[in-house]
C-alpha cells in the first residue's frame, strides 16, 4: 500500500474507535477537515508538528500509531483467519470461539 495510505487508515481507525468525527479531530489538531480527509485517504502526509497533535488528540503514542503491520484488507483478514482455524484445537479453539462470540455481541 504505502506509508501514507497505511498511516491514514490507522488514523481513521483510531479516530472512529474513539468516537471522533473528522471535524472534531481536525479542530483539535488545528487543521481543516479537508486536510484531515486527505491524510486519512493517503493523499496528503502530515508535518511532524501535525503528527504530534494527532497523537495527542487521539490519546495514543507514536509506537501505537505506527504499528501498521496488522492493517490488511478485510478479504485478506478473512482468508488468513479461515486458514488458521484448522490449526487450532482444544483450549485454543475454545478461546477463539469465545473471542469471536464476544466480538459479535458488540
């Protein structure tokens, strides 16, 4: 994908998880909503100053924000999960079942 798109997706994911609108995050970071939108879709890259403000506004760390290795397409995630399930047995299979059931309750 590329660092701009990956980072943008992560920022959006964290923003949504925290219940923030683009407008609210943009205001907290002191940039326009259009600029934030460009960052989130990977068209723009932010300055170090803006990045610091995003980290603060999302109440996160640079390490957490830049942990991009788990960002994958939904279809790829489904395939990877499905191919991993046959390898689970016993207690691990029960744990996976409980996790999935718990996620479906949300």
